[in-house]
C-alpha cells in the first residue's frame, strides 16, 4: 500500500520522511481544526445568539490588523524555530483554557454569557492561524520541487482529517456535548506536538544556520507597496475580487447558520448537523482534489476566477428563490458548500498568478499587502451585509437579493480583472523580460487568449535578436498555427541557424498549410541545418505530398549527414535504416554523432557493435555520443562495457558514462556494485552516484553506506599521511600534498553528503555540512550536535561526526610521531592510503620508498615534475592536481636552440606553448618591411593563445633568444578540449590574450 501511495504521488525516498513526520501533524491538525470550528460555532450560536454573529465578524475585522501586528512583533523578536513552537503552544493554551472554562460552566451549572464572544474571537483566531502555521511550516521545510510533490499529500491528509472531524462531531456531539467536544480538539492537537517538534528539529534547524557577516538585502517598506498598489488599477481590481469573494462567503455562511438554527433547535442536534456538513464538505473537497489541478489548468487563473464569480451569483440566486420555502435549508447549504469549496480550493490558489508579473523581489510584498487589505475589508463588508438581517430587520430573501447585487459586482470585477490581467501580461511581454520564457510557458499551457498570442507573435519582429530567439523557443514548446508566417519571416531575416530554429517551431498544421513551392524551397535550402529542419517537418506529416518514400529517398541522397539522419529516424525498413546508419557511423565526426543519436532513439540493438567501434574514434564528442547510445540500448552487456570504460575516462566522458548507466537502469546495478570498493576515487564517486540514483533503500544502507564509512576512515588516514610528508620540511611537496588532500577530501565528502541527502532533505543536509565545516566554532558545534542525533542514516551520520570531530582536534601528538618517524628514516606507505597522487608525492618527497610502490606509480611520478611547474604558470593556477596530471600527460616537451623559430610570421600555429626555461622574442614585420620587437617572454609565460580561436596565419614571429628554450607544447585540439572540460583554463587564456593586447596598446601610445 505504501509503495502504491509513493507511486501515485510520485514520492521519492527523501519525501517519505517528511510525509511521515508532517503528514500526521496535518491530519491531526485537520481533525482538531474542524472539531474546534463546529464546537465553538454551535456553542456561540446556541448560547449567545446567531443574531450577534455579524457583530462578532465586525469586531474581528477591526481586530485583524492588531492581530497581524502582534504576530509580526512576535516573529521579529523570536527565532523562526521558537516562533513556530510558541504559536503551537499558544493554540494549545487557548484551547485548554477555553475548555476548562466550559467544563467549569457544565459542572457548576452557572455560566457567564460574556465569555462566549471571547470564545468566538479566540477560537476563530486558532482556526485561522493554525492553518497558516501548518502551511507556512510545510513550505519552509520543503524546497520548491519537493513541495510540488508532497503538498498534495498534505492537502489530502488535511481533507481526510476534516472528514474524520465530521464523523466525530456528528456521532459524539449528543454523547459528549459541545464543551467536551471542544476539549477533544485541543487533545487531538496535542497529539501532533511531538511530530511537529521532530519535523522542526530534523528539517528546519539546519536551515537556520547563517553567516554572521552575511548582509541581508534591504526590502522596501510596507508604505512602498501600499502606495504602488493604490496607483495600479490592476492591483486595485485584484484587491476588489479578493475582498468581495470572502465577503459573500461570510454572508452565505450567516444565512446557512441562521437556517440551521431555525431547523435544529437543540445544541446537540445543531452540533451533529454541523459535523455532518463538515464531513460532506470534506468528502466533496477530496473528490475535487482529483481533478482540481486539471480543471484550473484547462481554464487558466483569470478564467477560473471569472467562472467562480458566476457560481457565487448562482448560489445567491438559489438562496433567493427558495429561502422562504421548505427547501430553504437545502438551497442555502448547497450555496454555502459550493462557495466554501470554490473559495478555498480554487480561488485562493488562482490569486497567486495575479502577482507573477511583479518582480520576484517585490512579488511577496504586493501579495501580502493585497491579502492584508482584502482580509479585513472582506470580513467587514460580509459582516455589514449580515447585519442587514440581524440588526436592521431585513428579510432573508431581501438579504439574498443584496447578495445577488454584490455577486453581480463580483462578476463585473472578475471580468475587468481578466482584461486588466491580459493588459498587464501584454505589457510584461513588451518589456522583453529575461523571465518571459519560463512564465509564458506556464501561462500558455493554461490559458489561450487571442490578445496574448498576437502580442507574442509581434515579438517575432522585435529589434533585439535575443528576444526574437526566446520567442521562437517559446513557440517550439507551444506550437501555434497562427504564428507560422511570422516565424518563417523572422527566420528569413536572420542567420541560417535562426531560420532552422524557426522551422522547428512551426506547428505541423502550419507547415501543411504552406504551398508546395515554399516547402520545396526550404527542403532544398543551401544550408544543411535548414534542410534538416524542413525534412523533419515534412516527415511529421501522415501523408506528405509526393509520398513519404520519395522524400525519404531524396533525404538519403542528400550530402548532409543531418538530413540523412532525419530520414533514418523515421525509416520504416529496418534493413534500409541499419545500412544507412552503418555508413554514417563510419563517416566523419558529425555523421557518427548523428548516427549514434538515431541508434539510441530507435533502440537498434543490431548496431550495438558498430556503435562500440565509435569508441575508438579519437574525437571526444563521438565517444560521448556512442556512450549515450549504448546506455539507451541498455542490457547487461552494455552495463559491463560502460563500467569498463570508467577506468581511465576523463571528466567529460565519465559524466556521459554515468548518465548512460542511469539510462541502462537496474540492470547496471550488479556491475556497478563491484566498484564500490574501488581504490580509485573517481570511479568510486561515479559508482556511488549511480547506485545512489538507481538503488533501493535497502541496497543503499547495506552497500553504499558501509562503503562511505570506509572512505571516511581512509580520509583520516590521508590526514596522517600528509602530516608525515610535511614533517620532512620540503615545502614544495608539502604544498602539493596538501592541495591534493584538499581535492580528495572535498570530492569524497561531496559524494558522501549526497548519499546523506537520500536519507534526509535536499535543503537541510547541505546546511548541516556548511555548519560542520564553518570557521565559527559555535556554528560548528550546532552542526555537530545535529549530526549526533543520527540525522538521515544513523551509521553514516555517526561516521561523519567522528570524522569532523577528529578533524578539529589538535594533532600535536601526530606531528611528534611523524617527526620521530622522519628522523629514523622513510616511512612505509599505509594500506588505507590508496590515492596514487599522494603515494607518488610521498615517494618524491622521500617520505616513502620501495621498488613495488615506485613501479605501481611510475606514470604519476613521471608527471609530478611537470605538475609542479604547471602549477606555477598563471594559466593553470586554479587547476586541481588531478586535472594538471591530465594536462601533463598530453603536454610534450620540446627544446628550441638559440635563433630557431617557435612560430613564424605568416604561418599557422595551432599549439599552445608554455616556456619552461629561456627567453622568447616576439617580433613582426609590417607592410613597409620594417621589423620591430613587440616583447620578450620568459619562464612560465605562454605563446600561441590567439591561434587557438582561429586558424589564420600568425601575425608575429616567436624566436629563441640568447640561449636554447625549453617549452611544453599542447596541441590545439587538446587545448580546446581542455577549455571545454576546465573553464578556468579558458579564462586564463583570455586573460593572457588581454595582457598581450594591453602591451600592444602601450606600445602604440609610445609610438604616438
């Protein structure tokens, strides 16, 4: 059953803990809230008088601002955690105090009538603020994406709680009476306190860690939001809607209570009826939840509000028609139920979209300002309309007529709001905001409006190409037939790439509507990308003019691999498809990449070994495409081959292999589990990432967690190992060892904390790590205290606690031991230290020796001297030891004798050269034949950066000066690949080119 619930709501493992802790709180709070509501309303209406209900609402309207101010002061003076706990305790305290008074009245036989207004105000505050506390706690504890998954579960549990509350009140009211029933609400809320506290401890406390030096951005005052709200017709209209809807609800609620009071004369009967209505309401709410999201998506936000306003109008028309008949109770109850459900389950969520055009920094400010005004004004208007009957003596039918008039006003406001909303959206589009794409994607899926479409089409003529490109991408996600002409015109105005993008955004019916001549022109466009996009559209038709086979043959005969791939993607003949793909796989890089994509998409297992042959291609992008295709083909053989490819893979290929293994799915797990004890850090990290993503909870606890604990022990051994190297006093090797230790520690801890997230929370776990690694001792202690509670997996949390505690301790005894070992000779390598770079550094530093160790690490030893040098070159200053090792492995050492040229003017040079020793003169000859020296470069400087960005002949010469010059050379293709892998190198190259340009500018100024 639990697995079924997880599957239905798409819950992940990390969601389940929150559902367990907070879900029970939501359920109990839902029961408590509705038992409280039905009890105090029954007590007030029967003992104090239904005629005073509007007066109480009026008083409440004036008290709401004070209530908000008081809670605001309280929230500012208390921490987030203490504020939430204090609010919960206040609810319990008020409930228990009121219960004690009611029980005293019942036992003594005496009562003070003046207590019931206080009971009404205090209990209504509990109902209102308890709901806000539950939802705000849930939103605070859940990241946005997680909230989308588990909020429906919380809503469902709260609804089930309401149904249970209805059953309790309808069946037990006659037995317990309203007083004891009211007490049961507080008892039920008390039952939820332990889980509420556990939720805060587990998920909220870690989020409260902050940098003491962190400066919080100043936010505008409430006056700013109020002033701008009052100046905006759109926001004023929104406030009008948000005010009238609850006002009309208060009015229909009054009529509902009045009719109920007339029909059910005893307190027990009244309470039972309220309980039955609560049960029916929440059953209806449960059913509404099944299609509420789809209905709102179909209607759109503004249309939802417009539709709800008509239902409100229909509710009062129904009440006016039957209020004087025998069907009055049924008519008013139906109107009350519909308004309750539509207001709280449809209208309030739809309000949020009205504020999405505001900037994200100010969105909450405008929303809260509007809600604050609307809450007080709504209750004030609703209670005033209710008093027309209770105080002014107007009949219920007359009051219903007033409700009809107010509902007509609501319909008018909703209509105006709908059009003002479109107007605001149009203005939002015209600004060309960077957030336009994401917002409109959500909007266009939920609302189709001619004005919006027209405005969006107009953006295709925008002078800014970025805006045009964003608009085309939006139409890619939401194809629109009416935009076809504008899209193609926009594409024709730009580059061939933009035209291809525009073609891909054309709606299938829009492509079909083009005449044959236009389509043929695109299909025979000189640019291969345009042709490929056109053929993709052509093949998407069920029966393209001329027949699919004819177009297929034309596409297959095209010289462009991209066009051929489009044909092969939709080919019906397997033999024809496989034959064509084999030719592409044996072709150049682009052809092989496209063929791999088709093989993966079509899952052509017969081409598995052809794709495997692409792994021999020296081009990295071809290897990556082949790896992704193998992953999509799947199977145990694919998993085995991909696992073997991990050995020796660079960062880019390793990332592709990880994704491919995840595509393989559970069949990859047996292969990857074998690598959980791998001494190679990179392979281990990849293995854990894959098993953590694909494995179940039991597998993670039994296999991954022990592996992580072992790695933490290894990290502690690495600390001791580096201390032994440092004891020898060789600063150069000590610095390199510490750098490598920091890299290993950071990488392994990243992986281990990721496993912790599997058992915890994606927001709180990173905050705990931030705390335990913080420089401030007090913050560290708080983080360690939470770890000591066994957060997430208790074994892993305990191992992390030990690791960080030992890491913090002073290592004086360890240093003394290391010094004594150094005096007695070299120390033997420890078995726990498996990192080859640390082993090689230890050998170089003389902290370890032995032929077997030397043989095992000869490749690392040979690269260390280059690494030490490269680390001093500004271009590679920010690169890790691992990355420097890869650079050293592809860098060849060359020596140029004095007078020989490293680069000749007029010749192409595609290699980056880093000077190890010697001097190089940079000179050139101008158009008049005059030769001049531009600069002289020395050790640790580089030559040839500009040639990496184009293949034009060099404008300068580089010649060895004074003596021989020794350089490290990296071929251009390898350098470009390094820039792609390690962006810091690209930044360094740009900085180097910039320095060269500044030198030229200074020379020109001197010459001038």
